């Protein structure tokens, strides 16, 4: 009477639509941000961002990057750099200086954007991890007896 289906559907990874990490006000961060999850930036961030999920730049948040890539981006603070997102929302306090490529775009009255907006039917992300620098055999084993430690 009850039969378990023998066909299994492949697991589809959905982007996270909630904040799981916060870069608080007063924090200055320089580097690259990669992975999946939801990140809220209230401090200052400089570097590249490639997130499978949500990026929220809060009212006190300041982001400077060549490229910000995420499934969903909400800007209430300031972003200087290009944005590639499936959904982009610029709130009334939001400021963006850079080109935007998106599927869905919304702004509130008072929002600021200086750049070119390109609307696409789909966007493709480049979420590849940056390659870690390769160490030579000497660097992997540490200083040897013939090399004095600094």
C-alpha cells in the first residue's frame, strides 16, 4: 500500500536568505570574503566578496571592492565597486558607486547609484576559491639546521 519512492531527487543548494555572520560597527576588515551564508556588514570592508547567499551593507557599513558577488545584495550604507547579484535592493540611505548587473533591481526614494545598470535574465557567478600560495619544500618543513632562525 505504501511504497517508498526509489528515485531520489538531487539535493539543490539554496542560497541562504538570512544573516548568519556580522561584521560590526567599528571593525575595519581588509581581505577577501568567500563562502556561503548571510553576512551583514556594519563596519568597513575592503576586498573582494563572493558569497552564495545574502549580503547586507547596513547604514554604517562601508564596502570598497572591485567586485561584489552574491545572490542577494541589500545596500543601506555605501558600496564602491561593481555588483553582480540575482537581486539588488538599494535602500533610501544606500549609496552605490559602480556598475551593477542583476536580474531583479529595486530602489527606495532617496537611494543613490552612480554607474551603469545591466538587467539580465540570469547571472552567472564566479565563486571559485582563490588558490592558496604553494610552499616550497623548504618552506613546508620550516627552517633547517643550516639556516639560522630569524
